[in-house]
């Protein structure tokens, strides 16, 4: 503990795109930084096991599963996320796209006082360099079918390889770091194994432990694992106390940490839960904005599947995501290859049915089982399911939202936690006609069977791996939780730097946008010597 009485100048909660970028940039400015991560450090053996075994992949510590892929079910939405050192970069498909112009023109940004397209341009460039973005050079049969699908939908000109954070070097031998003049870790080229979603066992994916976190630790940042933050407490003399527990062992106890400043970067769900618990349960941050938990977005996402009927087909050769297209001005579509451990997802799939009215769609879906039960059920028992399956991820920049509150819920065994509610805008969609149309075209081209997700068709529940909002940037506390510099209204030195800060649907995979926002945050944060050596002084970010 320093003379100031703080354990660290800055504690960053979460090691995903927001947390890793923030930790590095603040350490470069001489701040003493620690990162708290509720998951584990993971390595080659973990990723190899996770590619084959659902139990090795899943994060369900209450059931003894300590992997890094979490599924959380709420009343209106099912959310997928990564938990471990590196956060979502462990399980994402390494797609790093900038949003289209419509994202910056969304009314949700109004009042923030910033031209975000202009303000983020240089930071997108920095994030791309750090994450090693390059266009995927490989095409497989799945990509050719997606290209033909784009043509059928009148969008052939938008079809392209996805820009990705993957090292496409020699897969047969290790290489000296190709990104940072040899200063980064040794790398190995992509083997095109199609297992990006279960972690890269070969070191080809540019996950955060290969760049931002790697250099953050070299700069003195301490990454403390298996630390679940329950709440943050504002101290009377300035600074914060961070309360923490072990994620699965009641026998391991941690003392609270004290820090002059705190950066919440636990992902949209994690940051919302910490802030809501701090305000509504522990009463340690009572002045938080009443808008906390509101304006939550799902990126207007839908998942559709196509099961090839040819049992000899193997579509897994390639990166998990390799090509994409835009069927219209607000919709983005990518294809997905699956690792063997995703075989449980077959039981999520149901016959494809259209319909904007949830009850009617649910009844027609159940009717499809009754009309042709053998056809409807056979997909659950086919051999080599993951090799024959294509998923299409469909995202939109559209205006819809949910809201989250904090309390007990029967869905979670009456434990305290987050609860979803309908927001003030149009609710997040569970049916996207563009998604079903693309799946049907793809199925005709590939000789496959188009399918919907059961939670969307029957339960009227959105599914997303890209949840946004809940502690959004706004011009004042009556409209959002943080200002344009990411500082929480009413709490100097407390910041939110992750997906929860984003007030609008990005419309594409949001990882690069989160990294760019974090780069901007770090660029505005003061040097430690300029702020004064006592971190209890509230020297916050400045333009």
C-alpha cells in the first residue's frame, strides 16, 4: 500500500477490450494499475479441451465448469460472453469491423457534445494496428455459398473477406512477433481449424493476451485472476473501495482493495450488475443516474442455421468467420463455422418459420413438428453435425432496446442479480426477415435445411453475443450514466469503458469500436505526474 493509503492508483475491473486497452494506456502514463478478472488465465491445453468438450468450454462455476464461455438467460434475451483473461477476445471470431456512418448519426449520441466519427477515427487506426487487422485471405465452400447468397439478395458488390485479428503466417513453424518489431510474443500462423470460438490453441488469433495485455503486464500492470467484484464503494476522503469474492470457492476470501480511481470494464452485463448492486443493494454509490440499466441493445441480432443434408460434407476448414456482406443499408451478415464442442447447439434449432407476431410464430413452429415429426427431429441425431452446419449471424443498426434492473428472480433461483425488462423504445427483435431470407437462399444453394433458434421462434427471446448499453454516454445524468470522457456522473474518478457505454446499435461486431473508445479514453487521461502524485486527487480525463 502506498503512502496515499491506496493499494493501486487505478483498478480496472475486467480484461476484455475496454479493460485491456485502458490498463495499458494508463500504465504508460505512470499510473500503478491492477486488473481484476473473475475468470482464469488460459493456455493451449485449455483451448484444446474446450474445442472438443462442452464442459471444458462452459463457464458455470456453480456446476463445477470453469471454462470461459458463458450463456446467461433472462426473460427477454439470451446473452453469450467470454470470461477469462482476455475477455471476449478468447471466444470471438476475431472480426474487427468499423461501424457504418449511420451508427454515428443515431439520435442516441445527441447531447454528448462530440462528433464521434471524427473523434474516433485516429483511435480506430491505432486499435487496428495493435490488433493486427488484415483481410482474411482464405475462402472455402461455405464462403462461396455465402457469396452466391449475397448475389441472390442483390448485394454481390458488398460481399468481401472479413477484416480479422489473425496471424495468417506459416502454420508449421513459430515466427518472431510480426506486429511489434519483435517485441511481442512469438506467434504461429493460422491452421484454418475452424475453432476460433473455443479459443485458439495455436496462438494465431490476436487475442488480447498477445497485444494489449501482454504489453500492459510488461509495463507493470498486475492481472489478478479469479476475482469477482460484487460492488464498489465511494470513500469519504476520495477514492474507492472495491469489494470482491472468489467466483466459486467460499473458502477463499479477499480483502477489499482501495484505489484512487476505478475503471469498470466488465462487459455490459458485468458493469451493469456491479453498478446496480452498488446503488440498489449495498447503497455504496447512491447517486448513480436513474437511467442505469436502460438503453440496452442486442445489436438487433439474430442467428439462423443451415444443416447440410450431405453426411460427407465438412465445412469446418477455415477461420470461424471469414466472409460477410450487407443485404441492405442497416443489415450485416457473416457466416460461422463451429468447433466440435458446440454440438449442444443442435438442440436449440427448430424448423424455420416466419412471423412478426410471437404467439403465431411459436404455434406454427410447434405445428411443423406435428406435421412432419421425423423430418423435424432428425437434425438432432445426425452424424458430424458441427461439420455440416453453417450459422449466419445477422446484425442490424436499428432502434430498439431493453432495460435491466437488479433484484431477485425465479429464473436464477431467487438469487439477486440482473433482470431484463422491456425498454421505452421498440423491443429487441426476435424475427429478422433478412435473416430467414438469407438462410433459405443459402440452404437452396447448399442442399441444406434452414433453421431458426428455438429461443427466438418459440420463447420470443432475442439471442446476442454483442450486448451493448446500460451505462451509456450522454450529455447529462438525466439521459445517461457517464459523460463523453467516460466518467460516471456524480462520482469523480469512476469510469465505465466497455460495451455498456455505447448508446446505439453498432450494427457489426463491436469489438473494434470498444477498443477505439478505450483508446480515446486512454489518450485523454492525464499523466500521473501532471495529476499530482497523490491519486486521491480527482484529476480526471481532459480534452
